């Protein structure tokens, strides 16, 4: 192998700051390959934050590729970008993962690409913490939505997931934001995060959820948001069996869930892939919103239903009592009686 390739600076696991420092030294190298490499690396370097303050601060939202049924995080940060688009001090960019967050190779590829898309502030907006692996930690903020996978996984798989998804990224980040006091307590219990760097910032309420008075009918329309395991649809359906209600479910049903609903003979309507406006319309059309989840990091449907003026039934566990406060009927999500 040519000596110049052997001596080429190692970039694989260097931080961006270290790479830029190495590249700056090589701009005056006599070797053409070294100068070319230095120019390539320096093109990826954002201007210093002190310089940015004289212009606009470049903020990058690093976001997962949306999966059908997962849209709350994307909707919230879209609101943030729309609001800050009017600022003459902040330039906000969205960087989407190329791949869904599945399997190790696509995740490594997205993390490696993220290192070259950095701004003055990099905000990893939730559920893709691994993007921080090669990023400049001093410019990085990570939002942690929940710790549900640390409860679901076991053994070696859990240990590896905990290290690469939580421990390593969170140690690199300058700040960590969480969406409830419950999530903060759980994160500190399950990881060795510095409590001083973990800040609670509650999700906001989107503008489309506006109060609208509605007369309660004899046969109420019950709204269920979500169909994943933690959304507890099966127990909700069992609790409603025999009652004179119409159940509206937002989300994709499994074959098992369909069979259960058929067996219970519930009047059911299933709606999938709704737009923001269509989702807000379903809240307005409902008479009761049931959100008896077994686990949540926050629980946006609670405050959305409260905002439009619909009664809320939610769980007595995790973040839900914190979010609902005195504005909901609190129940045991495992008791169908």
C-alpha cells in the first residue's frame, strides 16, 4: 500500500471538531491528496457560533423517517419549524433519516451521514438517539420521548440496546430534553445521565385543536387513539362490550384485534393514515376520548381531547396522571370491570 495512504489521517471515530482541526493543518500540505481531503472535510464545518450570532444560527432537526401510525413527534416539530421560520436570527433545517429505524446497518448509515449534516445546533428530535454517535456533542441536544424499550427487551439484547441507544448518545449530548417529569425520573433511574443536563420541556398543543361545544348523545361516539400494544385496545374493547356506544379507532388493526372486535360485536369504525386536519375532526366528532394506555412518555391525546372539550378517560400509571391532572377520569388500565 502506498505510504501516503498509510499516513492518511484516521477519520472513522474522530469527533467532527478533531477532524476539522486535522484538516486545517493539512491545507498547506505538499501532498495533493492531503489538500483535497482537507478541503472536503472543511466544507462540512459550520461557522463558529460566535460568527453565527452576527448572522443566523443554523439549527438542524435530525428526525426519524416517519412510520405509519407514528406522527405525533413529527407534527410537533413541524409546528416548531413553522413558528421559528419567521425569526431573522435562526435558520431551521430538517434532516430526515434515509432509512426507517430498523436493523443495525441502516442505523449506522444514517448516523454516519448525520455527522456531515450538522449545524451550529443539532437537535435529535426523538427515537433516533444513535444519530449522535459521530456528531459534535457540544452542539447536540437529544429529546428522549420514553424508555419503553428498556422495559420490553431482556438479556444481551437489552444491554446492547441500552448502551448504543441511551448510554453512548446521551453521554455525548450537551443537553437532554424529556417530555414529562415521569420520563425524566425513569431515564435517571435506568441510565447514568447527569441530572443537571436533563431538562423537562412539555410538548405543546397544536393550533388545530380548538374548543367546540357538543351535546352528549344517548349513544356516544368513543374515540380510541392508537393500536399498538401499549395503547391497550383489547382491554378497552372488552370494557365497552355490551354498552350502547360507537367505537372509532385511529390506527391499523392486527388480525387478532379484528377478530376480537368481531367476537365482541362492537359497532366499530377504523380510520388510518389521517392528516392533521382529519385527526382534529375526529376529536370534534367524538363524545368521549379513551386513552387507557399501559405505558406513555407523555400522552398527547389527553391534552388534545381536553382542548376541544371532550371528556377523557385515561390511566393511573406512568405520565398520564401528570398530564391529565384533574381534567380526566383516571382508571386502572388492566381492569376491564
